[in-house]
C-alpha cells in the first residue's frame, strides 16, 4: 500500500514589521468591545475568513496561479518561506485546523483522521463565536463520506476525484456531474451570496482536489501548453550514495517530473479561475476589504528530485508550499513580502487572532499578525505500518541549514507509534551553498566534522522539539 493510499532565521524586515504592527493594531481596534479574554468582537468588526487549501501543490507553480498571485500577493502578503510541518495530506490539514504539530494532534498518517480532537479546531471555535461556517471540497483522508464534517453549518464534502464524483451535500450522499473544481467554486459562491441576507461573519474552508494525482485538468485546459522545464540540480541527481536507501533506489527521471508538473499546472488553472471568481464575488458584496483570505498547499511535491516523485520526504520540494494572505482592513493589503519561516500551524492562530478569539487549547503555531520570528521549524513524518521502505523521520529546518534524523518507528491506523526509536540514518545540508540538498555532510563524517557542523546541538534541539 502506497503513502497516498495510507495516505528555511533572519530577522523581520522593517516593512514586514510595520505590516504586522498595522495588522495587530487593526485586530486590537476590532476587538475593543471584547468583554474579556476569549470573547469576540462585534459581528460588524470581525472579518470574514476564506481559507483556500490546495492538494499536493508545490511551491514552484506560479505560472498556473497568476490571478491568485495578482490578488493575494499584489494586495496582501507573500510568504517566501512557507512550509508544512508534515508533508502528507491529513496530518497537514489537521495542523491547519488545530494550529498543532501532528505529534500533538495525533493525526500522524492519512488513516488516522478520526484521531483529531474536533473541539480544538478553528471551525469549532469560529462556529461557537457566531460565525457561519462552510466546507467545500476535500476534508480529511480516511473520513467516511457519509459522516458529516463537525462544526460546519453547510458543506459539500468531496470524495476525492475530478469528474462526476461522489459528494456529501449537507448530509446527503450523491453524485454530482461535472468537474469538481468548478463545483467547489460554485458551491462556495452560493455560500458567499447568502451573506446578503445573513449578517453573521462567515468562514469558508475551500479545498479543491487539484493538484493531486491523477491531475485531470478541466476540458478547456486539457491541451494547454505549459512552459518548458529543464529540471533543477536535484532532478534526478545522479550520485545519491550519501542518501538513505529509499533515495538511492529511486528511479524517477526528468521526463517523469516534467509529466506530473504539466498535469499539476493544468489542473491548477481551474483553481486560479475559482479564486478570481471569489474575488469578484467579494467585490460585488462589498466584503473584499474585511475578508481575511489565506491560500496554502497542504504539502509540496517532488518532480523527480533525488529520483523521487511525491511527498512525505524531508527534502525542500515536499514541505515548501505557496503561502499567501490578504486582509486589507487588517493592514495587510499592500503587496508585501514576508521572509519569516511560517507554516501551516500558524493558520489557526492567525484566524483566531483576527476574529478576536482566544483558543482554550494550546497551539504550536503563532499568529502571522504578530511579530514572532522563529529561527527554525520542526518538520516530521511517520511511516504507516511496517512494510514501507522509508523510515519515520523528523527534521530541524532553518533558512541556512537542515538536519534530519530517521527512526525505527511506525504508526498504526489510529496514529499510535511503535518501534525502538533508534536513529537509522542522518542527513545535514548547508542550504546556503547547497540549496538543492545534493551533499549530505554527515555521510562518512568524523566526530570532529560533526562538532564543527554543530550536530550535537541540533540533535538536542530536534529531540526537544519532538517532545514539545
């Protein structure tokens, strides 16, 4: 059974600091009427929230999402160092919902979706605070289609697919003919339109299946010519002797990477159309200014980097993702770039801060509206079952370096962990001089080499992060 079936720290620049300060001031103003900690601002002050999460969306897909970039990048913030903390669908989405690492929310693999404590989710907190909540598209892997998604008032839940798929629409399982990205778009537009008669602020979680395999594009984009691509130094990397066995044995080629890239770009063109339609609708409704919009991929994807296709690895293309935010009323609408290390775990804290809600449960992420600036990020992934060729791993990821440990650990369908925990392989990359992760400096390194690289301190920090 494959993984899908189981399914970088410099300081904040002055421009980014000022943008964050403006946003924080806006939040404070919006929350001036709060009755106390944990209260919410008045409905008139609280922003609407549009959260768009794409599927297996690599960072290097700008060509296909130009309308999205023009809106959210040109009138918002582009996060140049956006990551996910577990490069796998259900764990990443659970981190988006809860603001927590997978080792804290429990969804360590794609089979363990029901391990998520739904009372810790952003949709739960928003619904309790009086938000109208809607879900349109994919939810969590291994979620039974007939089970209604908790804390959503309205939904069109997709059984993953591209054409004539199965859906759970507000409790009724049915087939809806058509291209699913367009259906997600139209259902979301109908949800937004209801704000003409329902004055509550709203939260829309919008999650098309694109650009997941099999990456079937809409008919009008089936033959669209995409820009040529000659790979990058990591594609496919001829000498992988310094890598773990699953990488040394990988066989994917530049041609394989080109093929999946072409399909992904074509499917994302429909997502871009949908995002433009959302902008147009918000403009018509007069809600564009005070809607917090976030766009992120649930994980990245390797285009034959190191001979690998897919996700679930510690290499940058798997956990780096496109990440945009726009909220003009919150001071984030002027087209800035933010170079902080940010991640999917920061989304829930950001949304709750904007809405004036204090989470009653701990969160690992930080609000993007604040001036936080982490120097590194924990990225982690677990092997499901015992048959896979890749061990569980965890990684210390900074802008200038990355340290990886693989472990004798595996998870079961509930996300519970077994194994000795013994370290089975290690990697260290100088991301300044080796951004494509070609040279593992720990391969045949001496103890003195490890000391000079600072490995003992990195290993200690990684251990602490995994227990935090």
